[in-house]
């Protein structure tokens, strides 16, 4: 069809390609793709890590070394079904916003969530619950609640979901996660990324290249044919647009209340 033979030199799943593109090639490094859902993958080294916290053990990638044998890297993955889809719901169904970009300004217009908590279980909950019968809900609504509080609660819920998976990864791996690299449409939201860094207590790194899945596939294919010689050099050349540092005065006290809200949505549909 193309009029020429095109060699296939690398094959990766989308989440593994993003992990490769971010340079997460050793324990302590992880990436999160904020799309319709959120998908967090942490490299765990050359040994399989079995999680007892509802995570998926997977292959990060394999590659042929100089002795023509395979080097295998492994990872832990947590899948959260609904994240960016919540923002689409605010726009298309509730009509609280006209564009996704508005959520950042709205969340910053209020000093806190006004006591409102949101559980994004539109199609059940993924990691670490795996409860398909859970359903979404707002909790803590009073007469003083404004649209800004609802929007902020939705953004906070996205970050809290990621926190739960990171906690599960740290409980499963001997090397704690020290940095999160991000991609996907929702990572454009500065409020969300700062809140994510705050609740995790680690830096959140946002590269200029947002479509890291494509970048990772290109890196792997180019390295395989010798277009680039060094993966490490490629990773060092990545351009970082912003690093969100966690604030030292941030309190995680609301997280427990959010988890209480999650528990009330579990097994909602019998």
C-alpha cells in the first residue's frame, strides 16, 4: 500500500510506550496518563513484583542486549476508569463549564472544596477497588455550595484516585516512588497538577511533549535501527515544561473524608 517495505522494529502497548517515552526505566519512577481514565505505571526493575493491593503486574518492555539475549523490565499498573471523563460530564451534561480549561480558574476561585467530595465511579471503580457495582456521587452538599466547589471536588477526586494507586505501589515495592511524570489532556490543568504534587508529596514533572505514547514508540523504533545510539541521551534531551513541587504546608486531612465517601458508593448496584 505504501509502495515500499516498512520494517517494524518496535512493538509496545500504549501505557508501556508512554513509560518508555518518559524515561521511567528503573524503580522509583512512574508515569500517569490523564485521559478519559487515568493510567499509572511504575517501573519495578528486572524482577516481577506481585502486588497484594489490587495492582496489575506487567512487562514494562523487553529488548535484545549485546549477547542476543533479552533484557526484561517489569512494572506495576493501576487503572482508574474515570478522570477526564468527569470534566467532559461537567461540560456536556451538567453544563457547568463551556470548556475543560475553565475548570482551573473555577477551582482557584474558592479557597477549598466547601466540604464537597466527589466519587468518579461512572462505570464502577478500578484500582485498587475493582468494584463494577460502585456508582458516582457527590457528598457534603449544603445550601452554601457553589458551582466552583463542585468543579474543585471533581479535580480533587482525580488526584485522590492517583494517590491511592501510588500508595498501593509503595506498599508493594521496596523502592518508594520519588517522581511522577505526566501526560494526557487533563495534565494541562495547573490546579490539578499542583494538587497532585501536594497530595503525593513528590514532584510532578510535565514535559513539553504531551503525547508521550507516540514519543516512546518512536524512541524504541529509532534505537532498534541505530538511528539513536543511547536511550539515556534521549531521555536527558527531553524538554520539561514545568515541575510542580509539593507545598510543605499542605494538609492531607481531606483525603480520609474522600475515602469515606468512596466506601459509601461501593456495591451500590446489587
